[in-house]
C-alpha cells in the first residue's frame, strides 16, 4: 500500500510500500537525524548508532565540481566520526539539518507512528507533526571498503537512479560549509565492513568489491510529487487573507482555509559571483510582510509599463517572481539570475561580478519598484511654495498631497515618510521651511562627525615644558571650536590666551588666527603647536625664536651650512626692546629644556660683548631699506663666538635668508603694523650640550594612524546617530543656499526634523566614508533597539495619531573592509518566532542576543502599537550588548 501519497508515482520515483506491511522487510530508510532522535526519546526506541562523516572523493575546486555535474558517477567517502559519540557532540549533530540517520524498516515504522500519534495529543510539540504528505524516494548506492583505512566508498550512478533521485542523493551527501553526518542505526555499514574483513586473503575478488545498497529517502523538505491535493508537510504554511494581521508571515502552522499554499520563506539565494550584497538586500525586503502579501497576490495588474521613469515593469515582475520562489514550498536555494539580469539592464553599475553596496542597491530597487508600480499614469505638475509664515501643519499637508498626486504605489504606502527642512540665512535671517519625502534615513555615526586632533602646547614664561593634548572636535568645526576645546584640555587660565600655528621644517608657516576658518583644511599629517600667552597683551607683539646649527648635506658635497632644527619658541615682547631683552627672553623660554641645573652662566659667558654701538641707530626690521650685515647662509660662521656660545640674528619674515646680528645694547624698534619679531639663534655644538632638544625635535602629528593596529571598539546608540542627523549645522561651501531675501548664495544653517513616519522605517548607518585620497569603513558598534525604537520626541508633528514606536525585523550586515567583504542578512520570522541568519544559500537560526554586531549596516523596522507608551517585552532579553 502506498506511503503518504494518493498520487501515481512518477517514472523511476515510485514511493515505497508501507514499512509495516511486512515483518521481514529488509529495507533501510534515510531520515533526518533530529526526526529520528525525537522519536527515539519519545517512543523509547533502543538503538545504537555508528557516526560517519561524508566527503566527496573527487575534485574539490569549484571548476571541477561544476565539471563533475556532467559525469555519470559521483563518489563519496564515509569515515568514522567517533568524536560525535560524546553526549554534547551527539546532541549538536542531531540538531543539524545536515545530519541523517539510517534506520531499519521496523524502527522506521515505530518512529513514524509515534510522530503521527504525537500530533494528536494536546500539549505535545514534536518537531514534525504533519505526517500526511511526504515522499519516499528509492536511491541505489554501490558501497565498497578501503581496507587500509576502513573507510566506505559510496558511488551514486545515473545508470542505477532516475535523474531526480540522482540529484537528491548528491544534494544529501555534498558538503558545503557544514559537514554531512550519517548515523547508521540499521547495522548495514557494520555488515559490509565485517563481510570485507572476513573475506579470505585468497579470495580473488578485488579489495574494492562493490556491494549494492538500496536506501529509501524519507523526504520531509518538499511536498508530494504531483501533490497539489495532499496535505502540507511541517514546513508548509497556508496563506489566509482572513487572518487578523493580514500577513502570511505571522500564520500559525495549523492555519487552514481555501487559499494559496506558501512556504516558510526560509529559502536561501545562490551567490552568482559577488552577489551577496544583492542577496542580503533582497532577503530583507522578502521578509517585509506587506510586500510579501502584495507580491504573492496578483500584483501584475498594478504594473505601469508606460512610466518613462520606470523599467517597463520588468524590474517589478522579476522581483515579484523571485519573491514567490523564496516563499514557495520547495526550500531549494534559488538562483536569482533573471532578477540580476533585469537589474543590470537598467542599472549597469550592478552588472558584472564586482562587489557593490547593499544600501545603494536597496535605494535603486525601492525607487525602481515604485516607478514600475506607480498607480499614477499621468503626473500633474505642482510648483513648490515657500511657507511664508503659514502653520507647519498646513504646509506639510500641502507638500504631502502634491507628492501623493504624482507618486502612489505600494512602496509609497509603506516605505515613505516626510521630514521638515529649515534653512536660516546668516545675514538677513530669512527662514525657509520645506517638507520633503524620504524612503530611508541615512544616519551618520557620531565618530564620523567628530575628529580627533593632537596639538602640543608650549608655555611662554619658561615654567613648564611642552605637553601634547588630544581633543575631539566636529569635522565641520572652525578654529574657534578647536581653540575652545584645547583651552579646556590644557586647563587654560582666565588670564591666558592660545596662539595656534602650524609647524613645517622647523618654522611656523601659518597662524590660525581667523576664528571662522574651517579646520577641515588641516590634514592628519600636519603638526600644530599652541603657545600660552598673556591675555591682556592680545595686541602686543611677540618674538619667534628659531634654532639653527651647522649641518652637512649630500647636496652640498659635505660642506656645512646652517640648518633650522626643533620647534620655534614664542614669547611676548615688552614695550622697550634691545639685544639684552631678546637674550633674557630666550633664556627664559629655554629653561624647561636645560640639561643641567647649573644655570650660573651669564650673558658675558655665552655671548661675547660687542664693541659699543650708536644707541640712536635703531634696528627697524619693518623697513625694506634696512641693510643686513650679510645675506649668505654662512653669516653665523663668520662671527666670533666664545666657548659654549650662541649668536642672535634678526630676520625679515618676508626674506628669511636675510639676517642682521643683534648687539646686546642696541635698541630694536618695531614700526607700523608689525606684530612679530623673528629671531634666529645660531648654536655651536658645545652649546647644544647644555640643553635637551628632544621634545622640540619630535612633535606629534594631528592624527597618527598605526598600521595593522586594532583601534578600541567605538560604540554609540542609534538615538545618538539620529540626533547627529537632526542636529542644526551650517551648509558646506559646496552646498550654498540661494537666499531669496539677500538674492545671493549664502552658507545657511540647516535643521532637519522628522514630520511623518512610514509604516516600514529603513535606517542606513553611514559606515563608509570617502575623501579625495582615502576610503574608510567605520567599525563602530551601534546599539539599536530591537523591541521598541521610540521616536516620539523626534517628531515635529505633534498632532499625528499614528504610533511612533517600531520593532526591528531585519538587518543587512557587512563584514570586512571596503571594496570587498561579505554581506549577510538577519531576519525575524514571525511564524517561527525567532531570528534567522541568511548567508547566501545557507539559512539557519540565530539567537536574538547575537544579532547586534558592528557589521549592522541597514536596519529594517516596522511600526507597532503600544499601550501607555510601554512595550510588553516578553522575551526578557537584555539588548544592550554589541558584539563584533
């Protein structure tokens, strides 16, 4: 009598007769291990199993595997896996979808009877309760023994099996990322091995004598052959439009009614060559309940093939067909070739086999589906009007009405929201308010809006040495922002101010004195210094000391010349200045760098007193008519210096190669608008020994990236990302706004507010940053709510009646670096009440605690209704942990 099938068998695939029909039935059945284990425990079936690990005996490379598909025989090796005999390992193996059991006919009949009976008892929940509609397929194997290893060689031939059964057998034994295990509870493999061991040595049979073994595969993963009328198996769902939630994804397994049959949706997608980015995005959309309901039904009637902005309906058709395959009863992984072909036809950037961005694909796909399914056949024209002081509610409704008059589709219905954009002119204070639609929110990670900068602070009174300080400032900040942050970091006193400058080649090449100058022009490899100066002398001139010593270079063929070294030092100048003043100021700022505590040397010891000079002959360094003593670079070398000596020279800021020796008693006068006096200090080698110049020679860069180092894991909340997105900030120089009041382009300030939220909220985390020379991915772990994303306080429209609470149901993940890496998807299955990991063709459960990682890239939320602004968190899971 037929087993579980009322349909006639197809050629070569005759379902076997009932195993209970004959007590002497010698057949062997191949079943899922977890199905057998549950029956063993429930029915008390005593049987010991021998575990084996299956592996292909042929080539393992991808190309050879493809070639082997056309070969008539497939060969696999079964090796003992005794490590699975441990209780924990055995339990883990039994739970795997790639673990099978060989059982004799009588034991199979007991197990199947228990499963069927268990489904009738209230309170019992076996893995498989729907036993009315499965197929049993006979598969012929040829088994031989390799004596030296005691391994079994299993050959599957097309000559012995139908084409479909040949494919089934290969699918069972082919290992991908997970090893295939076969537990023998029938004793057949032991019989084959014993038969080989007991064979006499003089036996003329070859050592690889093949023995036929027919197994009957009890297939629980697909419906009956030709089975349009049979019951569904345990993996089938019934789509009932009469259900209260209106979604096929939340159906109970026992639901029934006159409707279509669909599967669980736990079907993988084949990787066609770097198409994991596409698979990840598609799986997230394919588990958006209202989209599934829409495409399972007759969506073709809404296709708009004449929309010039659409894809002639081809994108919507191919996506709908793909989604239906993913929700079919057959859980065989789907190869999305047709969908990818249509996608590449209308979006050439996604053609070929390069890796792409799942969010970019998602944006194109949603827009393309909208245009292909737009119910508006003739779009009216509406001119955008300014708010002109009207109430926001009135202006927002006007903008939204105009948008819906041109855009009406399932995508708009569930995925589009509206935000408020406010621009303020910095000159005339003109305010412009507009309301724009959005399909998703692209949120910056807080670390992308901030910048870490290290600056070395010097005292100018000789009390302390240089100290580096690291501050975090907005990337779009200005010099004032930087100085304010640095002032706090270095504990600047109220009577002090900071002078910030850039150092290059031991010279101060520019001063950051303009408060509004943007700091984005400062590169990570630059070096900045800050000098603490008296605040009451803000307009007083300063003296900049630059050190030089004799050095030889390759370009001068060993000839020595004066070269600058170290960081310039700065001091404020008094009203009256002469050579002695300069000398005293320099010794004061050099105090922290003295190598010895003996500071008894005086000016006469270090610098030889020059002959008396005319005190009325002031040195005016602001005048171009001043005649320098010498112009060549060896001036200091020509001067007479005492032992341990150094010599001071004035230089012109515009002509640094021109220098003039400073005499001790000679007055120095600054004229006009001159604010800085530049002095070169020429050192002899024996004088250098008195000071430690190490801290002057080694200034840290603004930011030093260490190669191959792992930076500490950055963390932030999704709410912080949203606040960074909504924060008021000035427009960039490249995004100037044309002010209707000034009639000019202005760098206005911009503020965004959420106004109208969609039913499905898609949030894109901007992990990838681009600059002119670099590309970078941020590994920041974002702590996102799973059960209740509350956006109430971020909504500008306080009068709306819709809930502002959302629950997470899908995540598109990206692992690895830019330009490569791998995409997966995490999806919450409403029917199974659990999370699943979609990794191309592989689909498996994952715990809720594991879904928060630094790989989260695109988040999918659906609106939920809450009572008293509180969500009933039944799971009790702490969702505050991020993992990498």
